[in-house]
C-alpha cells in the first residue's frame, strides 16, 4: 500500500511540474511573439530616420577637418523630433520587454534542459530594442561637441544600426526560440 502511495505521489509531482512548465512556456511564447510584433513600429521608425540621415549626408559632404557633416546637420535640425518619434514607437514595447526579461529570469529557476538557447534568443531580441534606443538617444543629442573623437566614434557606431539587420536578427531569434520551445515541449 505504501509503495502505491509513493508511486502515486511521485506521479502527481511530475504532473504538477510538467503543468508548471507548460504554463511557463505558453506565457513566454506569447510574450516573445508580442515583443516581435510590437517591434515593427520602432524598426520602421528607425528605417525612415536612417533614410533622412542619408539624405542629409548626400547634401552635406564631409571635409578634411570634419566628418559626418551631414549626420551632424540632421541631428541639429531634426534630431530631437526624430528621437521623440522613435521613442514614441518604443514606449509600448517597454512593458513587453520587461515582462519577457522577467519570464526569462524565472525560466532559469525552473531548471529546464538547454534553457541557455532560450535565454540567448531572448537576449538577442532585447539587443534589437537596445540598438534602436541607442540610435535615438544619440540622434536626439543636439548639443554634443562634434569634433571630439569619442563623439565621432559613437556617431560612427550608431550609423551602423540597420533596420534590415534588426528584422533579420528578430526572425533568426524567433526561429531559435521556437526550436527551443518545440524541443522543450517534447521533453515534458
């Protein structure tokens, strides 16, 4: 009788654990996809901002003593408005990102096999958000000392932020997350 009770108790514990994992994966999958969908606006805003920056770069040419002249002119004239536009697009994404980060941390506690794959995919999704936020922060900083080499390096870095690369990264991370989720569901 005691053996049957022990077996029943262990079976019940496994079922409870499996149910918690399923609920966790359902919630995390929903939030990952909500994040990806909500990033469409910010990525599009970045794309149009980069088009505007490029148009200034064709009008204002770099000289021997100053580079990024077109970008600097864009920042001085339209930088603040562009930053506000991008930040407005990022604002609804913030609570979703926060929830995703919270769930990713919670997942570490659950001891899920190969969880690092999920964690890495979600970190790279967050990287996409951070790239756009960094771009908007610098593009809206109208009062920087433009001749400073560190400012020029930072400007060069933000000019490499690319909306198409961000879209590709999000698609790749979505695939990696889904592969992890499929494997995790099968293991339950």
